[in-house]
């Protein structure tokens, strides 16, 4: 399972989660920093990623458009990179189950 981290999350988290989410990507590392939501959506779909974001707009897009891509919405407000790493690690099984679920389009995670 590969993640695409949205711009509102730090790309420095990628090395910390690489053991659980190999080959994950970040919007800025794809040259799409500041890209509109439609482009980020398309990148996640094209790269076969689960989109991870704190942007509620993607939750709405997920409801309207369905998957792919699937969306993990982090309802955590501003948090440190260590907290983000902890959430993605401790909720790995939930994210994996969500990824495999055929009909699920979004997953909301908090602390």
C-alpha cells in the first residue's frame, strides 16, 4: 500500500514510515506543490496511492466522486511530524483494512 501525502503534511515523514508504507510519495516531491485539489486527486489516482490529508475538501470529493483514490482524512488539526508518524503507525491495521475494503472511500482518523 502506497500513500500520497498532501501538501499540508511534511514530506519529512516519508522516511519514518517507509517500512510500513514503502514507495509512498508526497505532493511536493512530485512537483505539485500548490496544485489545485483536482490535480492532487488525479496524482493519487494515477500513482495508485491512498491520499492522506488534513484538508476536509478531499473528504467531500471522496463522497461525491468515490474511489479511487481512497482518502484518509486526518482530523487532527496541526500536529507535529512525530505525532503524524505515530498516527500512521498505530493505525496501520485500520488503514490496511480500509485500503482492502471494496466499497469504502474515506477513513477519518484522529488521536
